[in-house]
C-alpha cells in the first residue's frame, strides 16, 4: 500500500485528527542510511511526526524537526514539505541498543536528554522556530509537549515503527489527535476514554489498516469527517547544481586549495547519502564561475 496522509475532523469539528502511513518512506531511509533498528525507529518516528505536523503548509512551505540529545544517536533532522515529500537523517545510523524494559526498541535511551526544535517555514520572511526540552525522548510525547507549550494545543501523538528480524521496516506511521480551542469537556472526557483502548499504530498498519482505519480504530463509534487524503513519499531535492552551489560557498581560496591539493572531491548529501563527485575539470569550472560572480 502506498504511503498516505489523511486529515479529518471529529466530534463536530471540535477535534482535529491526522493519520499517516509512511512504511515505504522509512524503509527507503533505512536503506539509504544503512540504519540499524533503534536508529530507524527514532528516525521513522520523527518522519511520521513531521508528516503529521505538515498540516496547513502551502506552496513552498516546509517543516523541519530537529532532535538533539546526549545519547548515542546524536542528532536527528527531518524535513517535510507541502507536497508530501519527506527526507531525514540521523547522525549515528548504526546505533542499536538492547530492547527496553517494556520489550520495545529503546528510542528514548538512544536519544537521551536534550531538546526538540521545530521550524515552520510558511513563506513569511523569517521561518518560525520553537523548542522544548525532551520529555522522554520517545518522540511522540516530546512532540505533544511541544504542541502544548508552543501552540497551547492539547494533543495526543502516537508514532511507531515496527522492524522485521532482517532489519527491514514492517510498518511505520502515526496519528495525532488535537482538541480545538473551546472543545467541550464532555468531548475531552469521551476522547480520553476512547484513547485508553487505543493500540499501537504500527501494529494496526502491520495488520493492513489504511489511514481511515487507523482513525476509526482510535475513535470507535465517533462520526468522522474525512477532509483530505494525499500520497506522501521519500524525496530529497539535492542535485548536482545544489551541491555545486554549496561548494561555491566555501570561498575562492578554499576551492583553489582543494584543486591544488586533491584535484577532486566527493560531497555526500546528509539527507539521502547520495554521492556527488567533482573532478579537477569540474572544480576548475566552478572556480571560474565564482571569480566571474565576484567581478559582477
Ligand atoms: Zn540528498
């Protein structure tokens, strides 16, 4: 089943819900980065969260989640855009810890203590960035804490990744349920009751649930108004031109130095691990471009 994102309203518009299935995108990330189970669980949960929070992005808008903890994973950076594209990486993808006390992949232990940063670029002059200290490092809780402190929106965020014994990704996705301002107490009480019986999203996806099914499983018997369903996909927008631009930004002296010493260079895109090789001729052409730009 293709990766999908669904947005919906429930309880007569008093509650906003999004569900996402991103199994293929997370499996692509795993292969790209050769990530081990704990690392791909952390990256996959961050990818699912980013997709869930991409509500309201338009045109060239984007959202970036960054998690910096003191655990063995290092940082995690994920960016999503309005077109359902998602990309991301973790600093130490070969991190793998023993299962935690509950028999789950120890994402919180791998991330450690630190902060979550969310940057939303909705086309204004300056993108908005907010941050919160990590609560558990399990990512869902941390994103919910961010939404409470930064947007004053009580939210339940459940994100999960199920990994097969051969390390491939069996299921990845999540759900976010948010009370809109002024929601009735009765609605919140009913919601709380329903969520007590909720199951892990990754398990539902593994059993073949689609995005509607995930929402209906979390809100049994509740009338849901489905608004928008769209495909999402792993996509990195790096290219030879973009990387050339990056190389140019290091400065004339450094580039001359590089040509003299090595005669070639290889640049790796962090987000997708694509390799870009520049030989002497290509580097000299870049240098020529830079010198011409400087004369303008
Ligand atoms: Zn890339």
